[in-house]
C-alpha cells in the first residue's frame, strides 16, 4: 500500500456508503477539519460524521494525486479537487504492517479572496 492509496480507498468506500470503512482509514485519534469551520476528532466521531454525510448518497470522483512527500514513516498527500474546494491535503502514518492511516485530514481549502485595500 502506498500513501496515495488511502485517498483512493476513501473514494471507493464513500461511494459504497461505507462509513465504517471510511473511518477505518483514520487513526484512533485522527483530526479532520470538517465540516467547514470546525474539526472532527477521533475515528468514532469521523464514522458518525460520515454516516450523516453518506446518508445523502453523494458521489465522489477520483482525483489524481499530487506528488507525495514522505519522511520517516509520515507522508503528506494531496489532490487538486474537481469540485472547486481549493485543495485537499492529508497526513498519513505508516503502520507496522506497511499500511497507512490518516492522522490529519483537511478535505478542503477554500480559495482565499484577495483583500482590496
């Protein structure tokens, strides 16, 4: 498994309506910057959040990953979003079995409007 595979699995599991499967991609104490303007902390809270989100049956499109940065078992993954969210970025950590789990997740960086002065 590569760090980028976590994003692919996230899309596959979300599109299957599998909130527990999505949550399994996160460490127990992971932090997700979602919904916008707030944070969701912990795998169980992430599962509960995705149960609500996936109840509306959204469809997620796969996004081509940007180059991944890896150092000492930690990786920064990112994708340019197709939905206008600005950017997506995640920090994942390698587990002893070679798999990767998300530690930090910012699913959207909204574009910053220029300040007129």
